[in-house]
């Protein structure tokens, strides 16, 4: 591949965990030139000084904001909810493609957004055009998108497990999702809950019924299956760094259904979603791979969605979307296995 | 209390985690003299050599079997399922009281035992008389018992959360229990699943729908509430050493019910079960205390049972039962707080 | 023991980890009545609300400051370095005995204090009378003390391993101490270094050669052995919550010496320090017990000091000192074994 | 590079952690075709069934032994010490290049081997020709080698920190190495020490003065610097999965020396060894990168070697050696950053 064809990419908000993970993936992506990262607090510093694992992989310095957006092909927005929608409209006007990793463009229903996020949505126009960036379910939409709303980590793990069954018509509407997440999902800002002596030997349920991924899961499964589920969602923090297991409980309606076949038909040809007998978190950690598995207990299907919250649950999925948006091999730059051990 | 009144206690199977935890608790119990522990592999060794944390707390040596049972007041049986029922009948014949920490005397229905445990029950007579040793629900029965079947760790955590609501008549029969346990619950024998590089950064669902605590929970809740639930039980291993959080999902029937009041009436006067807003595993770890908490999400009650699987989930509860069986202060030897940090 | 004889104790700074651990120990101490705890941020709240593991063990509320000090027998000062010496002089004037858990009264040499702590010492008079509170080495001094400077956690673990050998005259002056500590030693305030995603799978050397326990170890070993060592001290943070292992390297002078006998003579009769072949951190965690062990490699003695940094390394040792200061059984309220598992 | 030029590689002992990590690296190496893996216990099974993270990356099945070695270019031997030297001579006779990851060909001195490994060396001839595979120190030798003895994980971390200073002539001969390792270094076979409830919250010193990497470090530093150090080596197990920090204590002779410059001159142009102010284990975990850093405390240099024990400490370094042996880009297949988080 010749140099001219490299996609020029930038990251707004390159200091946090999703921004840093994006820089890790993009700095070795064979088709990408990572040309800019912004960070107010680190302005002027080498990216490799702030993220020492990137020493030798990038010589870019953080800037306070993006210049020359017109020279770029894609901008990843890795700023907090509410902040992203400040910069997205301007970016789109320049013609650059945008992938937003916050929650600002995920919920199509503005009233729902404002209820769950607690503030007014200030970019309803672009919200209309935004595509929910879960490639295994919405691939063709992503290919044509100018603005992708990258899914949440919990949401991705649960949607992968629920959507095919909901679409098959074989399960009831009520779905219980009991998720267990590693701590990196909570971001890089120290807090009492993430303080090691507090969480290092604890299992911590939180935001039961109030977590923002609840309406996101309901919407995405609904869009895919034409049937919106009623979700009870319970996240738990557990002392691992990377990784989510979402255990999903769905009641079978009672008709004949081959659950394994439903999943197989949905994911049999996918590179990044495998149907497994026994979920294995360490098999996906460090990679863009996800696993889906299930057991049937009486009339209940217990399904698992397993992934690395920073890769398939965030930055890796964003890269996967970028690959689609630019008609590249969907696996480019992501084609490596999980750590295993 | 004068010296003559010390209760003479022995432990059969003193090497494993429940046996070792029992010896830790009994060696400082103000009303107990721990006179004997058996272990075939450690016969002749000082208990404090095998369990170095007991140095200075006991000078007993392991024996291969119990002599002079007639001199004892209580024997704790901490051997594996299927092995316990070999020794229990003989012990009971001598007149000693017995607390069995295995699953052998928990399920009143022999057919159910044989289905879930995979072998014939060889002591159906004593099974009839065995009392399920969960003091907060079956206190008066325990006081008069000669044989107590000490509950399972997962079972205790779930039953505490479910039983009061089921008894109140306010919830449907179908109950989903999603449990997360520390690794000490799996015992002291090394195995691939408990190998640190395998489980140290993983969340591992296992035995979905096939775990033996399923019928135990159904039975115990049924006995207490006169209403047997249908349980879907999913245990998960997480990388902490001690502690269980069981997240229980129950659907409200729809009539008026004050869930908090139901729990408060059940546990308001209990020493070892607290009703809390936010569960805190570290508050109970190292102690016999348990916590119950809940959230209501739509028509679903999400309840938590939290405890230390080796104490309230096993050996501490056994000591609590012993205290009741001998008309002592129920909290004797257990009256200390969890680690907190 | 009759009620009148209970020692009235208070804690200044009851919110942090050492204060909370003190409250855990004192609330079940058979000879102590914990009458007051201060906390500006939690003024008016129940202690058991802030520290939920104390529910049922104390009904005291936090106050902003101590009233009626004259009614008390002992005050534990658990405030940060530099703050403690603000309150200690006033307390001592009332005649109450004081145990300070900060570093303010540990270094007898004011110039050394000001060099390592970076500020002026404002209470040099009481510093003269303060006794270094390591009972196994300075028991008789502690018995008569009005002000005890409770040792640092790292310091205790290293001093126990080094002091007897230094006193025996068999080792050179240069000592290397490589310590590994659990994260609770760093206190309860969240920080980037203690953020779980940062430290949960990392080994973090820090403050090499600049940690304040360096001069403390040199001083305490020097006082005990009449020979001040030259210490190179390297602390490391590892992802456990409680526990320190200090690995100490000392060069033998070459004359005949029985290292095991030196330790045995020093600690053979001690309740809380055991000489062991293989150190076992879990045997001491949760308790006031410490372990010392050693190997000889060529002409180097590699010695270990192992303890729970919050108990024998802080609050437990403070209680042990209190017991001595009030002529009680030294082990009162501390006479229970470590967790083991 | 065209397809015909792919190097055909095989792994003997493909089930264990080093074998599995090799398969993870080689299956995505752009210049390698991984054609065979042996495993007696998994004979006939798909590699991707045993190592599920390789699903989609290899369709090779395990065989009991290697056929058609003559078709291969390189064989990695990942069997235990003592077993490797059974297969190496036959492999070399076929003309294939061999990289042995065991300790069988590391110690040039047969007497030393037999003393530390406890059995006779049965292939002294090939031992003579084996090259110690630490590229940063012995690059030119590795390029011409037919048999490479891949270094141990602890050894690599310590040698990188010690060798340049020893060669500079500025330090004394006595070196203390205090190493802390993640648990994956101990291999995949479950054992009491690696059982999660035992090691999950513990710091475990072991094999003090008796670990086999002691003579390996002495030999390799000696070969490189023409000056053999006297090493006291203390390994410790800590509850992380991947990663080693070796803290090395060396005494400066006293002449003028710029320690930073010594390291900079040695590693300034290296791809995989960085000189850092603050070591960061998470920056190297998952990658072939290592870090070296130091502090000077009085006349003592405290140096750190940091790496991922399974990559730079084992399988990654083996791939780096292979790249050199076949005149490829030394970083081929290894040119990706550590996890960071």
C-alpha cells in the first residue's frame, strides 16, 4: 500500500482511557496516519511522554485543539458526554467523518437522551443522521455514515447476546442483564469507588436500574429486531482491569427454537464475534474479539456477552467502524488475538 | 463462665478451608475447648504447623480419626459431600451433637439429593431429623437439634435476600439469582479454574442451572415461606478471595408492598443480618455479618445478599448454630466486625 | 472486669484508614470504652454510618473536636504528619496519655525530622519525652510513657528483621531493605497511583531512597543495638490490600553466628512476633501478628519482616502500646489469629 | 515479502504458557507460517480449541510429535528443563534451526548445569555451540546461530539492568537482585502456591538463593562484561498475571561515572529496551518491550528491569531471536506497544 492512501486520523480527547486506547490501535494501524491528538492539560507534550507505551510508535505532540481539520479524513471524539456535541457539528461541516465515543449521539429519541443524561441535546440535526456503530448488527448503515455513535461497553456486550434472540421472535420482552465489568470502564479519573483498597477485593453493584446504557440497549435491540425489550440492567464492578461479562436472562415464549442456530446464523461469518460453549474473558482481553454463549435452564435462556471494554467495548469497535466507513478490510489493524493468559 | 462449662468440640476434616476456618473461630471462642481435629494426610502434625496462623492458639495435633467421642459435646463434620454421611450416624449414636458442613443433610427430599448429588443417600433416617442451620429463619428448630445441616455459602446469601419477600406473598415464583463468589468458596484443592493466571483477571460463569445450591435454595425458601420458588441460579467466579454477592431478581405481583419494611421486620433485630442501602462486601469480610439490600426497577425487585463465604457462608454460621444448640449467646465468639478495609 | 475499670479512649482523625482500624479494634476491646472520634467532614454522623462494619459495635457520633479530654484516659492521634503536633501538646497538658500514629514524634533528631518531613517541628519539648512504640524492642520504656510515637508500617516490618542481628554485632552496617506493600498503606485518599486500573496489575517502585521511614529505621535499630545502620530503602506497591513483606539484605561480618538463635532469643517469648521458616502473609493479615524469617546465601543474610500494615504496622501496634501503658495484658483485644485464607 | 519466503515454524510443547504465547505471536507474524505444534495430551485437537483466542488465526491441529522436520526452517522447543535436550540433537541434525526456551542450553558450564538442575546433561556437544539469546547483548552471535538458548524471564529482566554497569567497570562484584514476578511465570500446572485463595492477596518470597536463574545471570553478565558478578537473587511471587520488576542493588566503586549515560549508550538505539525515569509495568505488558531505570542512593545504584515475562521474558524474545537468525527485521511481528492500561 502506498503512502498516499493512508487515512489521516485525529483524536479529540487523547488523554483518557478510550483516547489512549485509540492511539495505541491507530499508531500501528497499517492504513492510518495518526496526525493529531488534543489534550488541554497535556498541550505541547509528546504523546509518548504521557502514554509511555507509545514511545517509538508516534512522535505527535498533544495540541489544545485541532487545526487544519480540512486535511483530515476522520476525527474520533473521545470527550465526555455533553462535551462531544459541542465539537461534532463544526467537524462535520468541514466534511470530515466523525466517530463519537461518548453517549451524545447514541439515543435517537431526544427526550430519552435528556431524561437519562440530564441536560439538553444541542445538536438534534446531526443526531438524526448518526448511525449506531455496532458493525455486526448495522454494518451497511455504518458504511455510508458520516457520523457514527460508537456504542457503550456494557451495551455492546449485552446487545450482542440479546438482539438475535429478540429478532427471532422466540423470547419475551422482559430481559434482565446482570453485568460485571473491569475497572477501566470507569475511566482514568481517581475516585473513592476505584481506589484500590476499596475495590481490590470487592464486588460492587451500582447504578441498578439507573445506568444510561439501559435505554441504549433497549433502542439498539429494538432497531435491529423491530421489537423493543424491557430491560432491567444491573452493573457490577469487579477487581479486574479489562473485561466485561454480561449475563442476560430471557424467557422463551415456548415455541420451537434452536437458540444455537439463531446465534450461529447471526454470527457464523463474523470475524469478531464467536459463539462459544464456555465464555473465556482472557481470550478476548487485549483484542477486538467478543464471545457469545448460552445455556438453557428450564424456559430461561441465560446468554453471555464477553469482551474487552476498552477494545470491542470502545476504541477497537470505533476502529472497526472507521474501517467500514472507508471501505477497508473491516479487520484492518484489529486482526490479532486476545492475550489468552 | 467457669472452666468446667467449656463445650468440648472436635472437627472432622480439619485441613480444608471450612475446617481451617472453624479452627480459627473455635480456638478463640470463649465457651469452647477445641479438643480434636482429624486429617489423614496431616496425622500427628501440630494443627499450628499446618495452619501457621494458629500458632499460639492451639496445641492440638491432627489425628487420623476421632477417639473418645463420648467425651465431646459437639462434632463439626467438614468432609466432602458423600463422605459426611459415612461418619454422621455413628457420631449421633454416641449422643454427641453434630453440625455437618457438607451438603449431605440439606435436601430433605432423598430423590432430589440423589439427582443433584449423583449418588445414593445412605442415611435417610437422620436426614429426617436434620435441621437446616440458617438461624435467622429457623432459629427455634436449631435450638433443639441434634443434627444441623449447615447451609451452603451461595444458598445462604440468596435465601436471606429472597425468603422474606417470598413469605410476604408479594412476588412471583420465578426467581433469578446471579451470584458472584470469591475463589475460596471452591476449596483448597488446586485446579485449572482456580489457577491464578487463569482466574486472576477473569470473570468466570460456571454450572449455570446445574449448581447444587439451586434445589437447596428452593427448598429452604419454600420451608420458610410455604411457597417454593422456581430458581434459575448462575454462579460466577471473580478474583477476590472471600466474599459473595448474590443479585436476586424477583417480579412484584403488583399489589401494595413496602419491600423495605418486609426486610426490616424480618431482620431488624438480628445481630448478623443488616439491611443496607448500598451493599459493602468489605464490611462483612472476615466476620459473621451479612448484608441485605435492594432496589426496585419497574416491577422488579433487585435484592442483594452479601457475606463472607467462609464465615457466615460456612464456618461462622456453623458456630452460630452451635451457640444456639447449647443455649449460649448466639453471638458468642462471633461478635467482631468485618475488616472494613 | 468491672465496668468502672474500662479505659476511656478517643481517636482524633477517625475517618482515615488508621483511625477506622483503631475504631474496629477498640470497639471490641474488653477493657476499653471508645467514647469519642473526631472528623471534621463527618461531624454529627454516626461512626457506624461512615464505617458500616461498625454497625452494632458503637453508637458514637463523630465530633469536630474533642470535648472533655479530662474525662479520658488515652487519646489516639491519627491525623497526618505535621497536623498531629498541633494537638498533642494540649492533650498532654490535660494529663491524658497520647499515642500518635503520625511521624511527628518518631525522629528524635529535630534536624533529621525537618530534613525528611520538610517543615519545622513545633513541639520539640514533648519530642524529647516521646517513646518509640515498638513493644518487642522498647517494652519497658513504653510502659512508663505518656506519649508514644507509634512506628511506621514499613519501619516496623524492617526493624523487626534487622534489629536483633545488628545488636548481635554479626552484620555490617550497610543494610538494603526491599519492601513490598499492599495499597491500604497509602491511605484512603484516591490518587492516580492507587487507581485500580493503574495499580491493579502492576508492581510499582516509588520513593527509592527518599522514603521517610529510612531515617526512622536507622534511628530505631540504632537505639536498640547501639549501632546505627546505613539503610538503602526501596518501597514497592503491589496489588494486595493489606500486608507488607520487607526483604532485608545484610552482610555477615564473618565470625561465627547462629542467626536463627539470635532471632529465637529475641522473639522466642513474644506473642506477636513469630520466627518462621517460610513467611506467610495471609497468616498475619487481619491480626496483630508479625513473622520474621531468614535465609543465608553465601555471606548475606536475607531476612523477612511480614505483617498487616494496618494492624501490627499501625493501629494494632498502637493498641498493644496502650495495653502496656495501662498495665494491662499486652495482648488484650488483640488476641486473635490472622485470616489464614 | 512474497509468500514463498514465509519461514516455516513449528513448536514442540505447544500447550504450556510459553508454547501458547509463541503460537499467539507466530500466528500473526507476517513472515512466518506456523505449520505444526506438538502436544501429547491434545493430539488431534485443533490448536484453536485448546487455545480459544487463536480461533480464526490457525487451523493447525496438535500432533504427538513432529513429522517432516526437513520441511521446516525453525523449531521452537517449549518443553520442560531436561526434556528439551532429548529432542534438540535430532532436530539440529536435520539442519533445522532450533530455539530452546528451556534452561537446557543456557549454562555453558556443564558442572554448573548439573549442580543447579540436578541431573546429567546429555547433549554437551550442542551446548558448546548454543548462543545465549539476549539480542541486546549478543546480537551478532545470535545472527549466526543454529541453536539459541532463550533466556529465562527473571534473568532477562536482571541482566538488562546489570550488564551495562558491570561492563563499565564502575560497580563492585556483589549484586543483589530482588525480583517480583506475576504468576504466569510459574507455568500452567495448578499447584498450591498458585492457587488463587493462597496467592491472590499475598507476596510470596521463594527459592531465595537457590533459584536456577542465579548462575544464568552470573554467566550472561560475565560473558558480556568480562566480569562475573556474585549474585544474591530473591524471587517473589505477587498477584499479577504478567510482568516482572527486578530491583537490582549495585555498589559504585567510587570513581566518576554517569550511570544514565552508560545505559543510554547501551540501549539508546534499541527498539525493545527503553531507559525510563519511572518504570511502568503496564506499559510493557502484552508486548516485547522492556524498561530499564535507576536511582542512585548514596553509593548504591538501584536499577530496575521491567518486562512481560511471557513476551520479552520468553516467547517474544524467542521470536526476536528468530528474526535475527533469518536476517529479517528484528522487530517483525513484535512491533506493537504494551497494553498501557
